[in-house]
């Protein structure tokens, strides 16, 4: 199993990304509003506490990214989803799109994938 992560710098493409993921094998995803530290530093002076900066950004509705998290069952499904996302919304080699990556998981319990009570590979 894998954790598939997309940090999408173009939030207007979120709905399309989620549709493509679902059509290609994702059983669900969590979407989190996010902002890069660089954006915070551009907006506020460096000597201002980061927590205060983040709170002010939230109040101003200044989130610029959507972070998508999805647990994917196999490498084949993971690769299929990643390829389909890029085909439908654009290449992540374009640095303005964001970043897409995955990490292997050695334990998952609950969720739509199923219940696992032991470590697996």
C-alpha cells in the first residue's frame, strides 16, 4: 500500500483531479487547505511568529494550495492514477502545478480500503 500525495498549486483543478483519481482506482481522498512556507515568508516579515502568520493567512482566506492524501492499494493503481492525473490536468514537471509523490505504507487500519491488523509489504 502507498500514501499518494498531491500538493496542488492550482486549486481550480481540484475537482478534476479528484474525479480522475476516482475513475482510476482511488477509493477515497482527504483534501487539506495548505500553503507553502515561502508564501508565508513573502506575505509577512520574517520576525513575525509563524503561528500568527498562519492564523492571519487563514483569516484572510489566503490558502494557495490543496493537499490531497489518498491511500492506494498497489503500485499499479498508484502509477495508473498518477499518469491519468497528469494526462488530464497537466504535467507536474511544470513547477507551477505543484508536486506529486508517494510513500510506501507498512500498516493501514480502517478506511475504505479495508481492515488490516498486521504489518504488510
